[in-house]
C-alpha cells in the first residue's frame, strides 16, 4: 500500500468516524463533557481504534500478553506472562534478544547447544552456549562450588 493509499484510507476512516459521530450525537448517544471540554463516546466510533485492542490483533484487554504488539497466537514460550513478540527474553534463558544475537544462540531455545544448561548460565560461567561441552564440566564446577 502506497503512502497515498494509506492517506486516503485514513481520510475515509476519519470521514466515516465523523459521520458516525454526528449520527450518534443526533441520536442522543454522545454527550458533551464540559469539565474536560471533549466528547465522551458510548461506542467505538473510529474503525481500527479500539482502546481495548490497541495492537488490532483481536485479543482484547488484559488477556493480551503483548497489548501494543500484534500477536494473535499469544505465543509465550517461557510462560512469564509476556508474549514472545514483546518479551526481551522470550525463551527465559537470562539472555535478552540482543545478547542472543551476539552469542549466536537461538532466542526461542533456552539451551541452544542441548547440553542441559541454559544459554545464560553458560555465558555467566564463561562457556560457549553454542558448543555442547557436555554436562561433565557442570558436575565438576558444581562440586568445586559446593566445597
């Protein structure tokens, strides 16, 4: 869609909204709010401008785990309440997306190398989270730390 098409579509929505507002006002469903010097709407006049669904993904209100980013499937890999689309650490491995990119790890897999240790824990220990070094090293480290 070109900029001209987008402008035309917006103008049509505005005109449709104004027409609907006039009709609602004449029907007595809109009243002036003198205190706020604005109109209080009893219905959603603006197409695509629903305050209960600002990202227009058809998931309303507090049920939307990313209220400002479209994500109709509501995927939430780490089950932390934030959808993958807006979660800075979608897989819950303690590495945010920028770190995942820097280390070459999978942002949707908490254990990229499949060695049983989350990527963030491996980075914290100075290990390569993309190289499966085995769990033996982790056992040795834990034994040393427990002493």
